[in-house]
C-alpha cells in the first residue's frame, strides 16, 4: 500500500542532519529488505553493513541493478548465521542500529534475545508503531503490536516506558498515554481495566516516568474529546493522546492495520528495549515506511551516543 511520502519528513530531516550511523542488516536477501538498507544509505541516515550469503546477495543486487560494492558486506552461510553475526556487530559496538532482512522475525529475535550472546537489557523488548493518520493532528504511537502476545502488568510497564522513551527521542517531552480497554471503568472481570488502573498508579509512584497516563479508556474516549465529555470523563489524556497502549498484541495488530488499510495511515515501526534500536522490515512496508523506520532508529541511536549508552 502506497502512503503519503511526506508523512515523516520532519523525522527524516532530523536524522539526515545528525548523520549516518552504522547499521547491521541481517540477511537482506529480498527486494524489500535490500532496498530498505539502500534507501537509508542514499538518504544519509545509516551506513549499512550487509550480512548475508555473498553469492545470493550479489545475485539479488544484480537483478535490482544495485552496486553493493560501496557497502561493507560480511559473507555467512545462511540466515541463522546472518542473524547471529549482525547481533554480534551490535553487541560489540560496531553497529548502532540493527535491521531485520528477509529472515523470519522469530529467527531474528531469537538471536537478539539470546541470553549470553544477544543484546537484551533489563528492560522487556517491545515494538512501537509510529503512525500518521490524516484525521489526527500529530503522530500516534501504538504499542505493543508485534512482540509481546499477552503481556502481564510488569511487561506492560516496560512497554509503556519504551514508548515514552521513543517519544522523548522524537522531541515530545511529556507525552500523553491512553491505556486502552473495551470500557472506561474498572471491571474486575476484565484484566485490561485492572492493569490500566495499576499502570496509572505506578506512574504516580515514579515506576513509570516522563509522561501523563490515564486509563482504562475505550478507544472512542481515548481519541475523541467529544466522546469522553459525553460520558463525563475528565482527563488530560482523553481526546489528546500521543501513545495508545493496547491490552495485547492482537488488539494492537488489528488497530494498526485498520488505520493502515482503512484510514490510509502511514506507518513506521521500531523495536525498543535492547542495547540498540531494531528495525523490523516487512514485505508490506512501502519505501516511505522503511525509510522512516530507519530514521527513527537513527534518532534513537544518536540519543544513546549522547547519553553515553553506546554498546
């Protein structure tokens, strides 16, 4: 699906101004994954390190008429080895960004999360969709729609903090977080409402920082001030959120794809919580989405460098 190519112009401009950082690309052996790396390089956002079986990579590059001699290429036997080697580059500090190529997400994430050789931290890893919907005045951050299937309360805390940290890196100093459920009142039979209330109290106690939280909020109350007022909801978040924290992966996946295919939202995605930001490319991603994802990863990586957090 083709979306507005200018949706992420401000993010792309920031990333270009900061300059390219090394990005390890695991097994870019499909058209989309190789183009994603090349687009990032051509836009001055990242310097790709292509980790793949050399013969297969060269064959694809020839078909696409791409000269890969300008990139560093590391020859490996297969996709599993590519994932392990790319993760090692990030772990050793040789790459500031990690990008998934044309291997299964499970294979890629298994290498990234390996206890002794991966790039995990004390924080739970989670995915954030950055979406630009024409009917909404700014970016919407939806999380988690790709990694944590049925997160418990502590996992939701990390999912929430990861999304907050991302908004900070993109210049939003105090985002508003709407914690979604089917209803806006506490119902002991609906775990999502209990988790929402607990997350709000955790923010009050400093266990989640850097944002204003409210929930549970049904989607209409979260996104529409009029809907919230009609139900008597008084909230600094309702009708004005930056982050939509969904109750589980299925809800987030459906919400994100509904916005993409019914509202023509432009989207980019990033995985947070590891030592370096990770870009998960998809065959359905258009060029603007792939490029925006790399740009977001670049802004995060530059922030880590400024904070002295380079691996």
